[in-house]
C-alpha cells in the first residue's frame, strides 16, 4: 500500500487549510497513493490551544467534515486528518482524527485520549475526552490502521491495544510542541512503537516553528523509510503487510510475552 504523509502548516484560516488539504490530497493520488495522512488540528491550528478552538469546532455532520469527505471522494484517495469536533460541553471540544475512505465515506473517528497538560500547556482547558475512552482501528484497502494523536505516542499501552486489535500500521497525527530534546524524543518514540509492536509507524507533524516537523515513516524493524525536515513537504512510501508478517514471525514477541 502506498501512503503519503502531508506535513503542512495549518493556521486559523479554515478555508485556506482545506484548500491545502485538497491540493495535497490530489497530488498524493496522482502519485499513486491510496492514503494521505495529515496532522493533528489540520483544519484549525494555533501555537496554543485556546477558546477559539471551541468557537470554531463543528459537528461530524458539519461543513468542514463535508468538505473533507468531498476531497477524498473527488481525489479518489483515503484521508486521515485532525479536526476540532464540537461536543455537548460549551467550554470544550474534542480533538478528533477523522478517517475517510476513497469513496468519501467516514470509516470512523478517534477522539484523543491523552491530553497535553505539560510544559506550561493545558490542552484540557479547552479540549475534552470521551467519558469512556475508545481506541480505534480502521481498514483501508485491506490494511488495518490504528489511530493515535500526538501525546498518545508517549503511552505504549495504547499502541499495544491497537496492535492487539489487529493494527499493522500505527498512524500518529501530531502537532508536537517544540523544545529541548523534542525532535529526538519524537523520532525515538516512533521507532520504539514500531519495534515493540512489529508494525509500521507513520507519524506526521505540523511544520516548524509552531511544531517540530520531522514527519517520519518507520518500518517494523525500526528503520526510517522516509523523514521530512522542518518545512512544508510530503513523503511517500510503500507499506507491505508481508513485511509485518515476516518481522512477527522472526520475533514472535506477542506470543512470548509474560506479565507479572
């Protein structure tokens, strides 16, 4: 399966962000990709999450999601992208990943479980989680993908739950906050999740300076197949389920695991 990571610079102009998503999706489809993956908060982003995220949130049947499904359908490519989803809490929205197939049908949506209340940030002031967290996998062209958002990458338990649900690829859509050691941690965590679960990891970021860039595609042995710099760009790789199966046969860690 051919997949494209779209490292973009989203801002507060939703129409401009959607135009960027449409242009990149069309280019990815022309390059033969079956799936294009965009970052967290792809449709609305600022360096810090504030009240404006709630004010610009829309429901799953709103105009923004309608535009994303149209883009997928017209470009004939599956799309995964981060949106700000309206909730029943007037003070907080959901940080949601939307998975859409190439016919424009919504496969599922994932609401971020682990909110970034670190380093002086407090995402939970304006973003909420589901009362009962739900992990999400989707199947696109016969490949099962597990969905994670940004800070989720630091929690190996969620990656393991997704793998045990059948995920062959983990998609990590992020706007990774910059700072000391953050690029190294991002790359190390992506490789670790790939190695410990024998999966591909496709981790896409917003660009610098609001985020760190360095979107990356890692194979099940932890080797980097593609990596972006800090600016706007796309990278494409072919992901092979047979490679996942071969690595799991070579290192059957799931069968060997023993818990205390």
